C-alpha cells in the first residue's frame, strides 16, 4: 500500500478523529472509504449511473417471501378489499 500525507483544516481533522473514535475505525480506513466512494461515483461528481438493482445488490436475499409475488395472480386474491 502507498503512504500519503495530507494536510487538513483543523475542523476536518477533529471531525475525522471523532468519527474514527466513535466508529472504532482508523482514520486511514475512513479516508480510504471516502476516496473509494468518490471513485465509484457516490461522491459529489458521479461517474456512472447505477440501477436500483445494483444499488441494492448487497440486500439481495435478506427478505423472505414468495419469489413470484408480483406475477402470480393468487397473491392478488384479496388485494384492495
């Protein structure tokens, strides 16, 4: 891994220290995560639009229920009553 020294304004440095302490993560980890989010387009200047399915991919399989909920007419039997 490369090493990088960065000068931060005092207020940002204090926030970074507080955030690292409260989340029990290193300052380096938080900075890497912020840079990675920016690179992936989740920062102020998105590079690529993603679909809702891509954005929620990590949630796939966390909810139980019928796989044909939106297509099987039997699930609509009492809908609207």
